[in-house]
C-alpha cells in the first residue's frame, strides 16, 4: 500500500505543460525515429511502453543544442518526430480522421504496425486537444470472424485529463508493453482494446530526489479494465501496472504486472487480492497473474545505432521458482542505405513456458495465458492480450524497413511460425491443431498531404487449422486526417 501511495504521488507531481497525450501504437516509422533519437542520446531511453507521452519527447527536442554534432539521419528523424508532436500538441484544434481497411485474409501475425483484424473495418473519429484535456470519439463497424462477433467499434476512443504530471484517462486505449517489434508477450495490439480507466505520467523526467535520481528517466502507468463480452467468467476485471526506468545511458528496464480478478463465480475483493503476492501450491492466488521483466540496451557504434532486448513473461509472481516463463529475444540496427538508414530487426518469441526464467528445456505446456481459475485466460474476445500466436507457440522473424523519397516506407518481413503443440492442442485459440507456417510479407506506406495508404501483400505455405494449404492475401488501408 505504501508503494502504491508513493507511486501515485510521484505521478501527480507537477511537470511540463500538457500536450496531446501520447504517440500511439501502430506507426512503425515514428517508433523507428524515436528509437534512433534515443540511441543518439537526443531524447531519453524510455521507449518500451506505448503509448509514449509526447511531453518528454517534445520538451527534449526543443532544448537548445539538442542536435549539435548529430549526423543528418538523426536530424531528419528529429524533424519528423517534432513535426508530428507539434501537430498533435497544438491546443484548441479539432481533428477529424476517417480510416478503412480491407483484406481477403487478415494476418496471422500481428506486429507493432499491424493493420486490420477483420476482412473489412472502418472508423470515423473526432479529436479535440485543449490545454489540459484531450477527447477523442471514434465510432465504426467491422465484419465478423470466428474471433469476434461484435460489429460496433469504439477502439481508441478516450478522454484524458491532465492532473499535475499525470494523465487520467478513460476509454479504449491500445497498449504495447515491451521492446519487441513483432511481438509483445503480455500486452499488445493483438486483441481489441477493452474499456478501461488509467493513470499515466505525462512525461518521463527523472526524480529530483537524490534517493531516486539514480533511476533516471522513468514512466509509470496503472489501469483497471473490464473484459466485457461473452466469457466463461463474465464481467471479469483486469488491472495492469507498469514502470519503466533508465538508470544508465542506453539502458532501459521495464517491470509490469497484470491481474484478472472478480467475474462470475469468483470473489471480488480487489484490495486484498491485489496485495496478496504469494502464489504457490500451498497458497494459490485467487487471481490470474502475469509478471513481466523487460530489458533493452541501445547505443551508437561507428555511427550505426543498434539495440538488443529481451522480455520475460512469468505466469506466476516469483520469476525464479515455478514461474512459467515465456521468452522474447531480439535485436535491431539502423545501417546506412541511401538517404536514410535501413532498419533491420531479428526477433524470436516463445510462449512455451519454462519452469523458471532460465530453465530452458524444462517446458510446461498449456500454461501461458491460461489459468485453471479463469478458463478464458488472458484473452479478450477470443484473442490473446499479448502474443498473437497464443500459447505453446514459437515465432522467428526477420524484418527490413526503409524510408525512401517522399517519406514512402518500404517493409519486408519473413516469419517462421510454429503454432500450438501436440502436448496440449486445446490450449491454443489460433489453430485447432499444431501447424508450422512460413509467411512472406511486403508492405508500402504512402503519405500524401492529408491522406496515407498502406498496401500489403502476404503469401504463406500453410494456414491455421482447420484450413490447409498455400494462400495469399492483399490488404489495403486508408487513413484520411484533417
């Protein structure tokens, strides 16, 4: 309780002027620019927790001499990020957005920049940003598939109010918690955002206290959400707490916790269950818990930025004793290529849990995202809250992305996906039986004044069961903003 009170007080402490609350999940080029700026030391290293508050980024870019001695590609990245932040931070302006997405086969793998979840979907949004308040109303519709039968789409609607150095928000926010470009093990954009109320820092400035200054730049967020819709335990609540900090230049550490609680057939005692951290055979938890530990290190060597990262998701609280740990490992580099660097990323995600964090080979099947107390597990509308391939799956990915002339982004991706396991085939909701799929993906993002287009082509040599065989897909996405 003392920790919770101290964290709330730190969140509410006064800070920089309020801007449009955050840079949102989905724009891979914006994320790439932000990570380049972090590697170069132009902005701080807190980049693993999305949405990222604009306040800290914009204030750092506005500091005198922030770009002194930086190469052209870093200056170009700063220009693009500053332009985006300034546009979204301009108070008193009403923005309108219309989006549409069409495909014959939605992607199996949902990365940071994933497009539509259904064959067809569209939304219209209106957003107003004031000095201390931001409001967005987004309403749309989607087609159905076996994952979700709700037509109405309110995704990414919210109201946010500045209180001290925090943004208090309510709505349907999309989160991405972790360093991965292709996967995030506990919280990602795979499932639709659920209704939630939360509190997040509005910038990432360091503590002034000499006792806590060593943590460096930091970010924190806490939310409580409602997993509505059809579930075995209906009206289940979920809460999430995440803290990121950067104690050394280039080093970022993230700690997070998720809890499922209440719901049909379960006691609803949020305070007593939240602070009951013990979870072992002699004292089982009354909630379904997940804990995350993330680490990312970034630096520039020989003029080339790089990052290495890892994420560990524990189904139990203790990471060292029967934790049921899933793993994600990856690396990115930005190599010179023409007028702008080429981002190369390699990533491996594995949701076959191991007994503890380092017990590789001691596998526990049917464990990740699943709990005997909550049959639906860490899922919303039959999609996993984290890894898009669900439990007992492995995904190896290679990705190359390049920003060309006229700010057109070209991206090539290869995935090798092993979905499900014969040890517990019923635990995976993506496929009815285990399958291995190779997927090739080519995408181009074309901005033109107030409208942008994403065109994507995919080919794969098999499909999640009960479907079989080679298949191809084409996807078109349009975003019009005024």
